[in-house]
């Protein structure tokens, strides 16, 4: 059974940083591309970042490029999203995704 569990969300001031984690189980993580999405209040879920199985390829939404970094540790079956220079518009529930499976999400709130 495929499971994705996000963690690391919370309240942070504008300009601050957070690191999200996504622990995966039930499939061969090291052979799988993974991605992050987010959904802000009242908006549709949107793509944030993607990473290939061996980390050779990454891709970012233009809104986060240069501020967010996606990474993974295949030995720990875990993907990360380092978020720097956070803005109020980054406030959202952040989800990790593997094919058509989603985690439960972790809430990030950027506010003073």
C-alpha cells in the first residue's frame, strides 16, 4: 500500500524558512520521480516542484524558483522541500505526490 506522509509545516514570518519532509512507503522510492504541490485557501491545487528518481532533474514553478529547493534521500525514502524567503502568498497546504497518490498535506502559514 502506497503511503505518503508530509511533515514540517507551521507558522513562519515573511522572509523566514521552513523545510518540509515527505516520507514514502509501499513502492520503490529510489526509482520514482516525486513532486510537491500546494493548495492555497480558495484556490486550485498547483504544481510546486518535481525531482527525478536520482535527483538529476528538478523543475520548479516560476513562483518559487530561486527560493525553494527540492531534494531527496533515497536511503531514507524521504523527499524534502526547503523553502526560503517565504511570502504570505506561499501560505497553503503542501502535498507530496507519487503518480496518482497524494499525502494528507501539511499546512504552511506565512504571516507576521
